[in-house]
């Protein structure tokens, strides 16, 4: 069996190695104060850099901007009448129609400038 490398005093991410526990396990203290025995392979490879509660905290921090992300802007509903393309909202103003009124006229093909 290979002689374990002495990691005591080293830091891996948030972990500070306190002492060797045997069988390739090291007692480590997280920056938050949590103590845990960690397999040296996981420590050296960077598989673990902090305790569970710290990992949960940093995950929360990461997730936060995601929830604050702006909603994708819906493509505006445009309508073309007599070769003019305007947002439906504007056509509503022009024809003095409610949204439902405008939709009704579109549906029944009654929306013509000459017809007003
Ligand atoms: Zn921690």
C-alpha cells in the first residue's frame, strides 16, 4: 500500500485539512466550521470543496439570478391592413375598438379601412 501523502494543514477549496484519520481519510474543517472526514481522492481531485450546507448556500446564490431573470418578451402581435403593418394595439386606437372587437373583425374579415 502506498504511503498516504501528508495533506495536514493544506486547503482544498473551503476545506482545511486537520489530521489524517487513516484509510485515506482526512479530517477536514470547512470555512464555516463544519468538520468532516473526506476521502483523500475526493479532496485532491476537487470532487469536494465545501461541506453540504455551504454547497447548498452557494447553489442558492447561483439560482437566485435565474429566478430574477426577465421574462422573454413576447413578439408583438402585428396586423397588416391595406399594406400597413402596425401593432394590433395601434389598430385598436385607430378603429376605436376593444381588443375583442378587433379580434372579431379580423375573424370575420370585416376589418377594412373603407368599411369604416
Ligand atoms: Zn461549510
